[in-house]
């Protein structure tokens, strides 16, 4: 029987979950970057759109945070560190 980790999920189920989340992030980051870029361009059109520049910066920050959270090497290291028999429930 495969050991279980968080909430009774097996390791293979957790791997599938993480892979699905990473795929979603991979699809989301470029879209957020495009939104931030277009909002930035819009904010340059006139003074009344200056506030849009702040929104563009926030969207770009969210994109950067998602990208950083999807660092495969760091996730692999973390997974290997917890993938020991004493960590399984």
C-alpha cells in the first residue's frame, strides 16, 4: 500500500495535483504579463488613466509571484526532502 501524506492523499495523487497546478501557472503567467503590459500602455495615454498604471504594476507583481512559486527545481528539492518514510503518515 502506498503511504499517504496530507489529508490521506497518496504520493502519486499529490504529484498529479502539483503537476496540474504547475500547468495552470504556466498558462496564467504569460496572460498576466500581457494584461500588465496593455494596462501599462493604457496608463500612458492620459493623466486620467494614471491609476491604471498602479493596477498594471500589481498584475505584474502577481505574475512574478506565481512564476517564482512554480520553480520546478525548488519544488523538486522540497519534495525530495519530505519524501522519506518517517514523513509519511
